[in-house]
C-alpha cells in the first residue's frame, strides 16, 4: 500500500468518559482531522491505523494499568502517542507522598521511553476562571487546550514534551482566607519532604470549600518560585 492510499489520519482520544473530554468534544468538531473518542476499556479491540495520533486523557490510580494501556498503544503501531500530563508532577522534586502526581510522572516516563511518544503538560483545566481555586493557579483553559490539539506545535524537531499553561489568579474571598492561605504555606514549608502530614488540615479546608490545599498548593508554589509566568 502506498502513502496516498493510506486512510486519513485521525486524532483518537482515549478517555471518552473523562471530564476533560466532555469539555473538549464540542470544541474539536469540524477540524481537518477526524476526532474519535474511546474509553480505556475499548483500546484492546479498537482498530487503530498507522497514521493515528492518540491522545491519552485516561488515568488510573494503578500504575500497572497505565503501563498496560501505554504498552497496548505502542504495540498498535500508531504514528504518535501524546500523553496528557499534569503540572502537579513537579511536586516529585520534593515528595512522593501524593498519589496523583506520582502516578502521572511514571506514565510520563513510560511514554517518553518510546521514540514516537510525547508529553503535553497542562495545569488545572478549566472552562471559566471561577472554576479554579482562589489564589494564583498554574492553569490551562479548555479553549487553549483544544486550539493546541487542532494544530499541535512542539518546541523542536523531536517534539518530545511541551508545557501548555499560564498563571491565572482568582481573588480570595476575604482577608480570612488570605491569611489562611499564607499560614498554610508556612506549614507546608515546615513540613519539608512530608507535606502529607497536613492531610487532616486538608480535609478541613475541603469541608469549608477551599480548594488550594495539598499538591495543588505545592505545585502552584513550585512553578511560581521557578519564575513561571
């Protein structure tokens, strides 16, 4: 079969039940390349073609399930595998006590071990800014994400990894929350490499509607400290 007879390239999104895909679906309609969404469980039976570009939105808490998914995609012989990772992976520089960043980082490493694997790192994904926690957030809008997916642009010829996020700041609800946020930061600093000691406090913060605790707080503060804008 020559190149001209190959089927048209598709963007296949693994994670059709994810919140991110629900936000992206309408935004990706009418593109130059057909967009197909499938679930994690559909991968084994799905008929991939060599010119498919696969975007992995799916996430499992189990490291072995993520590894198995990536291995199946690799065995399918697709043109490109793009793993949607999280800015929270940066917390691995300080601790491995948080499950989500740790599992994401391991999946990143598995994808980048393949010559056709790429990693797109996003921040907190949102539709409207008021969905984000209060304070400074490393974040990615659904519009920004969809625009990149319609026309991907990688930093170099290898195109192995890219960060797609910026700082979005929401005002605190008042002086009390601002002080609480500052105090939490002092406790986070004092906790060293054991920030999960603050989990009882995180439960309380969640109960009162604050969403800037835990690895979200740590990730945001590390990126901002590194000079990210």
